[in-house]
């Protein structure tokens, strides 16, 4: 039964609180799944439902954060049409082939890749481009960037926001605040696309997902506003902290845990 409550009310309330915190963090630096995915697993939800339910709640958060950046004129969809289309196609393809793609090698590489994003932001120079959504943006690599990261988000997901933030600053380049807006917006596109596949496969717990989604949405609203008002000085330490935490979790999960 798709609408049968799979957890008790106390557990649902705890999941909602975790989702709020995850939404706040995800809107700033990405990595909200670092909290929500283990929380859903700890609640005893079957693994096949964890991915779809988490994708549902994440879609709420990324939609809220991306709209907040859009309203503040830090993201202009017309400048990123190629990236949006590439992300949509990549995420759909990734979600479809997720069950067939050998992921062991990719999973073992993830901690290194995610950590590399944190190291770049820690030691690399952050572009000082003006916060102007009307400034010209290069379109040359948008399609490939969108497809690659969309495909990855459809297949796996951890660290997608970090990859978007760093790759956008490297390829275009734009400042950290605007890159965060791009990352949140593209996360929404890939989340929504992958979610559609999970829904078709019946892999979503709607009550839990909607309850967490509302909490994630509230957290994302405050997180996005904090990121915009605090600027790079606020985003940078949060981003680096999240990346380090994500690196530790992925390394433990894919390098040291015993199957």
C-alpha cells in the first residue's frame, strides 16, 4: 500500500527534524543526504524505498533553495538552458541504468573525488566575479557538465552539489554564491527527473517523503537566505565541513565496512 505509514509517529517526527537540518545544510553547501539517508535506514525502511523517499524530500529542498536564489537574481535559467537539458537527460538515463551499472569502482573513487572538491575550495582561488545574474555565461561545456553530473545524481548522488559548485566555478568562472545557486537549481532538475523514475517503479514512501519534504523545504528556505546574506565567507566553511564529513562517511562505507 503506497500510503500506509511505515514508521511510528515518534520516528516520523525525528525524521522531520533531521530533514529540516539537512535542508538547511543542503541549501548552503549540498550534502543533505549525509543526514537523511542514514536516518531513513536507521528507521528500518527497506533500502529500495530509502532512495526514492529521500529523492522525494530532496526535491522539495532543492526546489525551495533554487527558487530563493532565482528570486534574488543570482540564477537566471535562460543562461543555463544547455545545462538544464543536459542534466535532465543525464539524470533520467542514470536513474534507469542504476540497477545495471557496476558501481563498486565508482564508489571507491567517491571519497577521493569529494575530498578533492573540498581541497580545491580550501586552497584554490575563489573567483571574484560580480553578483550579477545578467553577466554573460559560457555555454560551451554546459551540456556535457549537466549530462555527466545529472547521470551521476541519477545513479548515486552523494556529493553532487559539491561537484556542481566546484565545476561551475572552474568552467565558467563565477563567484561562490552564484555557483551555489547554479548547484541548487541543477540539483532540483536531476532530483525531479530521477524521482519520476522512482515513482514509476513504486519506490517511494509518500507519507514519510512528504513529511520530510516539508521539513526540508523549510530548512532550505532559511539555508538559502543565510547563504545569500552571508556570502562566500559563510558558504566556504560550511561547504568544507560538509565535504569533509561526506568524505569520511563515503570512505567508511566503501573502503572499510564489511559487506
